[in-house]
């Protein structure tokens, strides 16, 4: 195999491995999967989402903070949708920009009803490959847009009867494949 083709294939594999980490993070935060979230970051990795009330510090501390009692309740909907990432490879380092949309029910006073919260921003990640494994070494967050609104009072006709997503390992995505009959 010629050297240029071999390098191109290695780059594609590296970019796919990085993309897989980004998608695992998305799943981990929406399903409140602490173990999976820790697996996306190197020990000692840092995060910088800006000054209070946001977060700056170790990724491990952010994980504990984001899964703690001050975040949205487990029975409230939440979705992090990561869009197409731009990945620049530089040997064992990669610079990655991942636009995202976060949609969640973020009502500060649960007794007063729901508020829908939509945030659009970007993760700016510095990935590092160690022993052939890519993980996030540093992350910064950029806020581009947000909106808080009252949800419509009409029931979403398309969702009636569908399983409701859970912010836990009780979510259907953890059990569905295992519940399928074996292929014969």
C-alpha cells in the first residue's frame, strides 16, 4: 500500500475514533451514565465553560457536578444533539470543534410548571492519543444562542404511546438490543 493512502486511512480511523468519543459523551450526559462520561476524558482533563454559574476545573469534577442534585431531575426531558465536528489532526493531538444543540426542561421551580430551554453552542476540544486511544484532554465551551420558552399546551400527537426517554440506564437504548430475539 502506498504511503499516502496508508496515511489517509490512518487519518480516517483517527477521526472516526474521535467522533465515537464525542457521541459517547452525548449519550453519557443524556442518560446520566457517569462511568461512560468518565471514559471520554483523560485523568486530569480540564473543562472551561466560563465563570460562575458555569464551570471551570477538572472534567472529573464537572461530571460529578453535572450528575448531581442541582441539575435537571431524572424525570425531566433532556437531549444533547452534537452536530458534525471539524477535526484537525496533528500527530497525537487533535483540535475538534463540535456544534451542539441542547434541549431540556430546566424549570427552577418545579411546582410552577415547565419551561423549555434550548441552548446552541460549541465544544472546543483538544484530544490526545495515548497508547493508541483518543480521549479529551481539554474542553472549552462556547455559547452561541439560548432561548427559554413555555411549552405548548397541546399534547404532541406523534409521541402519544411512545416510550419516554429516561436519564438513567433504564432508558430503552440500554435494554432494547438485549431484548431482541436471536437471529436464526
